[in-house]
C-alpha cells in the first residue's frame, strides 16, 4: 500500500466527520437534558404556588431540588449566570436560600 492509497483511505474514512457527528449528538443530549430540567423547574414552581400550608414543606423541598439540578445542568453547559432564569420562573428567595440542602 502506497502513501497515496493511505491518504485516499483516510479521506474516505473522514475522521473529522465522525467527530462532528459525535459533537452534534453530545450537544443534542445537553439540550434535551436542559429542557427536561427546565420543565421540572416549571412544574415544581407551579406546585409550590398551589401548595397549601400542609403541603408547603414538600413542595418547597421539591422546588429546591429541581432548581438546584437545573442550575447545575446550566453550569455544565456553560451558563454561569442565573438571574434571568430566576426572574423568568419567579423563583422565590425561600427556594434559593435552600439550594443544595439534602433531604433526610
């Protein structure tokens, strides 16, 4: 096999194309995961607003967990600022003050 044959084979395999496909798949998974986390935040914020005094502790705990997971997901993707998200979802201070607190 000559050098020319090796170069032709390398062009046919196109390793850069494989890398691009993989990067595209990774970006799609990141977007999907972020979308799922965002939907969970919206759901838990609605539940927190609708919760009565008896259900408030569980709703608050669920909201804190969902918001914390969403913020972690955003930071993994590269979004470091959360102010716009906090405003858009109307995340109350009682949720933000308890982020990262584990349930017992």
